[in-house]
C-alpha cells in the first residue's frame, strides 16, 4: 500500500463511529438478523403444523359425513322395487334426509379445538360417480360429496400464533370427500339362487345393458356362460339338481376372492326339469303389455310357493296372460290364431313338468361374473368370481332344446346390504365406499 493510501485509510477509520469500527458489533448485527429470520421460520412451522392437523381432522369429518350420507342413499335403493331404481329421481324429502345425515354427523366432531363442526347444506352434493369424476345430479344418484371447512363461510378460519409476525393472522382450510355406491362386491348366503355364471368377456365392450344372452346350449353364438356348483366340490349333474331344488343354497361370497366350481358339458333332462320348476316358482307371468299379472299364492307338491295368475292385470289396462307354444314363443300369432309349424300343424301350448300350462314368464335374479380368461368357452374349472350381475330369465326349454335365455339388466342396486368395490356389471352394492 502506498504512503498516501495508508494515510487515507487511517483517516477514514478515525471518522467511523466506534460500533462500526468494532468488528464484534458487526457480528452482533448479523446474529440479530439471523435470529429474527430463524424465529419467523420456526413460528411459521408451528402454525403450518397446526394447519396440517386441522386439515386431517376436516378430512376425517368429510370422509365420515359422505359415507353416512351415501349410506342413506343406499338404503333408499335397497328398499325400492328394482323396476323403479333406474328411473329414481332424488326428490326434496330424500335430499333433505341425505344432507341432514351429513350435517348431524359433522356436528359431533371437532377440528382445531372447535367443537360441533358445521357442514353447510350446499356443501353436501348429491350426484353420480363415473369411476373418475363426480357430477352433481338428482337423476339416479349413486354418490355424495361433502366439503368440511374452517373459513369465513363456516366455522371461522383458524387463527395463527406466530405467523402474524409476518402478517398472517388467519388461515382458511377445507377438505372434501366423495362416497359412492359402486359395483357389488359381496353376496349374502342364499342370495345367488341360480348356479349359473357369465364370463367377464361378455362385458368387455361395455355395451351390455339389456343384451340378450343364452346360458345354454353353450355352443350357441349368443352363449357366454357356464353352470357351477357354487364352492362345493366336485361339481356334477346330481349336485346341480339338488341346488336347483333348493338345497344346498349359495354361500357368502366376495368378488376377487371366492372361487366357484364350474361344470362343462350337457346336463340331464331331470336337471333341466328342476330348472324349469324353479323358473316357475321364482318368476311371474306377464300380460300382452309385458306387465306383471295379478297372482295368488298356491303351493306345489313339495310345499314351495307358486304364484298362479288370476283374472286381470296389475297394469292400468287389464290384459290377458300370454300362453306360449313349445318353441318358447307366444302360442297365438298377431292374427289371434294359434300359430302353425312349417307343415301347417297347429302348435301346442308348452307345459311345466307338473302339467301346468306355461305362459310368458319372467324371473329376475342375480348371477356371478367369473374370470373367463378372455373367452366365452364353456368353463370346466375352479374360477375366480369378479363380480355380480342382474339378469331376467325369459325362457327355459327342456329336452330336446335344453335352452335357457335371458336379458342383462343395468342401473340396479342390490336388494341386500352388500358392499361396493366390485366389478361394474350393472348392479351396485348398497354399502358405500370412499372413491375420492
């Protein structure tokens, strides 16, 4: 350093205040600034931690409230005739009950030290869940979305302890949850009345609603099903006939876990007769409009109740029951005359094995959907049950045809208290699960 620079340096040092001139003072300033920053971050961390606790508490409230509210929706469907389920519109009374259930449950909980959390009625939304998103609607709803909040709209924002140092006095927090009725995943003992299953391959294109299906013969192009003996082994014709006659009944099952034993090949004539009698006992006759006809209960020789048609119909316009010919089609043609075969011989009315004349008949029941391995081939193995579907059996023909026909139903809910979470095959459980 030059002589002149040294003199200038000494002069500047003499002019500086003692604290600035002292290096220890500079360190104290640095420590003070750092300490303020540290305390600010610590304070923010404490308030963020409290925020996260409240957030979790509100999430639990939203979860529970949506499940409870959607459970009410499940009970509504469970107590409703299946014919009304596809056209159900959630009216004011049902909507009020659903919302009140969510509000009541929330009021019994606390979040962030605040008791009796309030759920706003508008924060309880009724709608449909499509597997990916929620849409608010009252037309055949299957889901309920609930928002639990602490903000200026309800329950007040949470106040901060230390974050106000940096200007944050309150924090808004809200959480939401969606509960939905999804594909049925369980069955109660005895719920599966028909030991038949449908391959999941039948449902792969997603357009199965009201599809016609043949359960037998298995070589029919419209067939995609197979017989089973539930979980009883070994499956055989005699066992299947015992099941159709009512003993043993189906076990409790769970989709994705339970395996049923399927039997390939043809069944005996007596087994098909047993199926036809079951069809008679479980189903109901329909009139020319397709409506159920009025019936009275009688009993067959085994003591099983049988619904026998009486005069008139349950529809507004009375109509006669429709007798069918041996080919499973109406006995009378559109001209009102008995139909004839190719040789001009009048057809005869079909009879049940006990001699009762057959009419057009329907039997709605649940059957399993099994893992078909990507095919409709007649199964002959122990296969996993993937879910459940609802079918309406429309025709059973015994020897020599041995034909079983039906129709796949959709937009239905189980009549039992069964869980969702199974495959989507047209019928949903009535116990909801969280989906979002």
